[in-house]
C-alpha cells in the first residue's frame, strides 16, 4: 500500500507539472509566482480551473487530507504539496519544482531531515518513509526522510509548504 501511494503521488506531481507548463506557456515561460505567498495554495490555486480542472492531483494519496472540489480554486482549502516558487521553464533539469510537504522551507544538505522520520507531523504524507520530489524536467523521484544529497535552490526561488 505504501509503495502504491508513493507511485500515485509521483503521478500527481507529474500531472501538476503539465498544468504548470500550460500556465507557463501563457505567462512568458514563468510558473505561478505570488510575491509574499506564505503557502503553496496561494500560487498553485492559480492553475485551477484554467490550466487544469482536476483538483484531486493536489492531494497526496498517502496523506490524510480531504479531497478538493473539482474545478474549483482551492485558495481557502489545504493541499499536500510544497512548491518551489520562482522558477521558469528555462531552469535546469535538476532544479526542484514540487515535493511532498516538508518539515520546513530551508534548503537541504546531505543528512538534513526533509520529511517525517517517525510518521508524525509535520511532513508525514508517506509516514516515515520519505516523500517525492518533482524536478523541472518533469521527473519525479522518491526520497528518504533524510536528504541523501544536497538539495539547494537559488535565491530567486522560495519553497512554500502547504497550510499546516
């Protein structure tokens, strides 16, 4: 069951990536950017309903989050994914774009905790078994709870988690 939720979560991230690319095609190759956004919902809600009407993709199948109403912006609701806000379609393939919610919003160095290590909040979409990261090239990869390598981002990018 856990492996299945990780795979379905990767599918969700890749479906959101498609909506992000559609959005960027209309906005000079820029992904949603809302200055001062405190949560991922603020920026990612801009995708609905124009770039996707499927809102179920914003809820990780491994999380306990409620299903969102279809084709409705979810600014006032809660999603499961963190967003690396500030990217464009021209950024590098290894730049991170989305992930399961993380324990906090700082860059990671090898050995830093990213996701829950005990299955409890925060960052517990997949209990203590880590989470997924979607990169700018559309590739989604599973990661353990502890960062296996440096995962840093530029000063022009801000990681915003979903609402707690």
